[in-house]
C-alpha cells in the first residue's frame, strides 16, 4: 500500500509537468493585479533620486546620435540607434541625462520600447555605451516594494520581476525573482538569463498552476533551459507550503506549446463496497486541434468490473458547439461460481449539439441524444457522481431537430428524430423521421386595404398543418432486430382548423370553429374473436386476435365546437378583522361544446364487424348491435372514434388573495397583497350521446405559495358513479361501477411541497455568479475560462459554495391512487432532504438523504467533506448504507476561474493527485 501511494504521488509530478497546462485556463486577472498582491521586498529597492556630478536634468533641447531628444519637463524622446531601430522612452516624474556616463535616468512610471521589447517600471536607466537597460521598483512611504518591472518580449506574455538588465545589442538579459505565466502554468522566483538565441537559462525557480506570486505548491527547478517549445531541467522536487518533499526526479521535461496540450489523466483511487478497490477515470486527454478534443477514460475494480468511456468536445466560434460521449461498463456482482454472481453490461450514448442562432438566420439544427440501457442508471449511480436521483430516473428522451422558416416566417418546416425510453419497463420508442409543416393562420375574407372595423366574417381564420412520421415501439433488447423493423408504423396526418373569436355582451368571450383531419397510413389491422378462452381461472366469452396488414389506407373526420368564458370578481371588505382588510376572489368559468358525427358505419370503411372464426358476428350489448372494431387501432395516428359525440366540457379556475395592513409598505397605501391560492381549478365533461357513464371524472389541481421558502401543489380526481358487488356463482368476486350518481369518491390525490431553511442561499449563489460574470466580462476571459464559468452557471448545485455558511432543504410528496371500482388503493410517501454547512470558512460538510416510509428506513445516504486550499481541493465522499456503500478521497488542483468563485467541484477534473 505504501508503494502504491508513492507511485500515485510520483505520477502527480508527471501530471503537473505534462498536463497541468492543458487542464486549466490562465488566471482570471492581469499582471498588474499580481503586483497589488506582492508584499515582499527583494533586491534593488533603493530609489535613485539625486543628480550626481556630471549629470544634467533634461528639460528640453535635442541631443542626437546617441543623445536624448527631450521635449517637456517629465521627458520623453528617442535614442537613435543603427538604421531604423531606435529606443523610445517616457517617464512621468523626471528624466536625467549623464554626459560623462552616457546614461539616461527615467523616474516614475518609466517606459522603454525597443523593437519587440517593452518595459514598464518605476525606475529605468539606459547606458548608451554598453547598450544596457536596467529596471527596478522602489519602496513607497509604507515600506512596500512597488513599481516592479513588467516586461514583454515578442510573442510572449507579460512577466513581472524585482529587477532586470537587458542588452539591446546582444539580446542578453538577466531577470531576478520573476513571475510569468506560460499557458496556464506559472513560473516564479529565482534567476533567469536570456541568451542571444532566445534560450533562457533559469535557476532556483518554481513551476505551479497556483496563480499567486508565492504559490501554495509547485515543482522546484534547481536549474534548467527554456526554449520556444520546451523546458528541460536538472533535478526537480515537489514543494507544498514551502516545505520540500522527498519526491523528485533527476530531470524533467515541460512541454511549452502555444495551445492546450495532450497528456495523461491520473485516476481516482478508492474502495467500493460491492466491486472492490478501484482506479477510476484514468486515461488520456487528446488536444486534436483548436476545434476538437477527446478524453479517453478507463476504470478497473479488483473484483473484475471495468468500464471505458470516450468524450469529445467540438466548437466552431459563432457557428456551433457540442459534445459526444460513449460510455461502456461491465459490472460483476457477487463471486463467480456462486448463485449470487451477476454480471451486467451497460452502455450509454450522449450527444449534445447547439447551433448559434445568428449563424444561419431562419434555420436551426440542435441535438440532444441520451440513450442508455435499462440498468445503466442503477449500476453507475454510485460510481462517479454519487447522484442518487439518477437511480430513480426511469424516463430518458432524445431528439435531433432541424427547422426552417419560409415566406417571412409564415411557413415553418421541421424534421426531427426522436427517442424515448423507460429503463424500468425497458420499453423504447423511436421516431425517424418526424416531419411537420405548418402554415400560419390567415384571414381569407379580410383585406389589407380594408377601411373601418372588421365585419364578423372577416374575423374567420384558417390554418394548415401536416405531420408525417415513421415510428417503432419495442423493448431495448429487440431494438436492432428484424422483429422490431416489422413493427414499424408510418403515415401522414393533415389538419385544417377554422375558427372565429369575438366578444359579446361586453363581458363574455365567445369562440367557434371546426376542424377537419385527413390521415394517410400504410398499415391497418384485422381482428378475429376466439371462443371460450380460460383467463385467470375464469372462462371468458372470447379472446381477440389482432393481425397487422400492410398497405395504404385513408380516413377522414371532422368536428365542430363553440365555447364561452368570462371572469367574475368578488371582493369582501373587513373592518374589524385586525390587519386583514379584504379578500378578493377571482373566478374564471368556461364551457365548450363539441360535436362529432359517427364514423363507425362499416360502409364508410373505417370499421368492420368483429367475427368469430366461423364467421358468426359478436354481439355488443352496449350499443345493442353487432360489435365493431376500427381497422386503424394500433396504427400511428389511429382513426375516427366510434359513435356520435356531443359533449360539453366545463371548468372553473379560482384565485384568492388577501389585502392586509403593512407598516413596511412603500406604495403609500399602507396595504400589501398576500396571495393565498394562486390557482385552484376544476374540470370535467358530459357526453349527451354516450350510451352510459355520460359524466366524466371531475379533476382538480391547485397551488399555493405561502412564503418565499414554502409552497405546496396538489391535484386529484373524483369519480361520481356508485359501486356495487360483482357476483359470480353466488360469490362476490369484485366490484363494478354502475351508471348511477352518488357522492363523488376520491380516486386519485397527490400533494407535494418543499421548504428551504436558508432561501437566501440561492439568491447569494446567483449574485455571486452574476458578479463574477460581470468582472470576467470587463477583464476579459479565455475560452477555457468562459467554458468553466458556463458550467458553473448551468448547474450551480454541482458545486460547493463556501460563501454560503449553511443551507438545508427538504421536499415531500404523497401519492394516493384507487381504481375506479374502489379496489386496490395504493399510497406512496417520499421524503428527501439535503444540506451543507461550513465548519470553518475553509471546511464544509454536505449531506444527502431521505426517508422511505414503505420500508421504514433511510433512503440512499451520502456525506461529503470539502476543504478549500485555494489552488487545491480536498474532498471525502462517504456512502455508509445501501448497495452503493463506498468511500472516496480526492486531492486535486483547481481551475483558476474557480479560485475567484470560491467553488469546489464535486466531480473529478482532468488533473487529480
């Protein structure tokens, strides 16, 4: 085990050397901000402020051929050199020239430019005899060393130093105690000498991804050579908080590219309760080019489980961006050769693509693909993310869509491929393609040159839409088999709506219209009845066998409708009810009548009579005729319904609010409105032509937000029909509904609510992100930093915010379900809670759990401990109970953008230690 830990630590050094630069973006501030953080006085701190014998304070005049061209008090000018090359200088305080020494002295915000060499410092001298530039800072009144030299060479970033000298003729230079950035990594301290061939010899420097001038950790370089493409060093060793560790190498190699670099990704190490000791998510990062990268990861467990994944990100600025991830896992539970042994293989395919809206105006292409095997969520929930919400996520969906508008937006076309999947039932629905064409509603009887108000007929609008699909429904294990292909369903559906809207009697909104639907499909069904089938111990009269017939068929139907709605206001005033001054109830009743003729006559071709195998028709006691079936049952768009329908649907929506006295009111009325019920609705329908059970169930739904921290939602339904015993052979075998009204019975009810004990935490988190975004926009960000910030903004809950001292939230949901006949009631209770708190400003504890009322025990529970080390993160994840029992310890380097956010990510980065 000690040997293993040593290998891991040594690998971390290689990681920092080879991949630290590609893993993180540069620091989120400029070199001038670095200067404000430095408070250490080094060498060359004496301010040169006296004119020595032989020196002259320059105030004007011209000195040519090596002299000074100074114009004005503070002084700025040009020293002419060979050919067109020249040295340009300026100083805010003063400029002096020594004729004896041929030296120019620059004081206060001095600046020198020579070819590609730029230098800013508090104090600069130039010796025209030796062609040497010297620069340093100064001590201010508080004894702080300020005005350090900031210099920049060709194609290089800015660097900061305590002092430096540079020969403009030979190109040689010496820099003391430098601080410079190299593609996300930082070199600080020591001494460096620049050679004429642009090689730099360094001594006593520290390399780190920590962006402080005095880094918390780093690789100490005893000596080395820096070229344009690489850094080769002598002995190096690791230092943490200035403490040398006995971990080093006799030599090291630092790649120094101008772009992100490829490199090794060190795995997480830990122990899983069911799969054993593991190395998780180790692999290799490939920087393929400026637009495309790839990350290849692997996982291995000591009990035989393993996994592999490949993730690729791509981006074309101002055009599109996206990512693709393919994940494969082979998990082995139990010991091989025992009855408990259970090998499971799972895969996941994810693709996200987004097109910039301005790239192709009027056209868009987007993709969101999420395909997984039924066991993927369960078998990987505790493996990487420790997100137990993943375990209960049964529904998955995907879509790839293309859209375009024509005729100034009046005509829209869309094509898509869709996928939906239920991992619990293992059902899969795939639609490819799914095409739609729509025409914006228009008024055929109106005119652009109309004068005066619209006539009633000019308010009539007509629309058109068409959809076409090719769809399949199967189980995931048969998705790519011939059986699945044989179950394809396809067709077209055209819809033409006609409508008119108007206001009557001032307070009533009326609407009327009709709809025609035409369907073209390439499958139909045929049904046959088989007599005397034994089912569940009872002999049934018959069983229906359904066959699918390939071939074109069409169907059409139409319906008409009319509706009315209004609002009723009722205000109740109070004079002796304390602070309660009034209640206001707003009711919105609505009613809609619709009529559809009967399309089930066999002569119309949509329905056929159900026959036994011998050709005898099956009798239908409900309609008192031979039983019919639709040949469109089971097809993609179905067909016209059976029987006439003349129904009225009705609804009533309600809102209730109170007006109370408030001393904190700022409107001047002294009153405050308090919502009590934001919505409470009831809905139902009544079919006048139905042979029985004309009234539907009455459904309701509502919501109330009592405070900013607490709200509740609820919904359910009532059945208005009576129930009686079902008797068979003199025994009660069940219950049946009867067509007789009674007191409505509750058949479904759900209620859910959540509460946050620190709602300000979410506001503080959003304010923190908004402030960081604003500062980052002003200062400028690299693309890598922008990507990291976008990740934080898209999912703040995936990060730990040390600025929020504590937070606790919980949610509860209750579901009740009873069959329409009153049998088999079921009820479920779900309680979940999570929170976190700061032990100190740098230590945070986070927990997630819940209570399972059915099993009377805790649901999956996890604990996490985080330590903010500025440029490092330490986290411990522990799952104490359940099938995912495990622990995980991670120490990793943070990205620079997260240092300013004071956030720690809960999942692993590219670089881990």
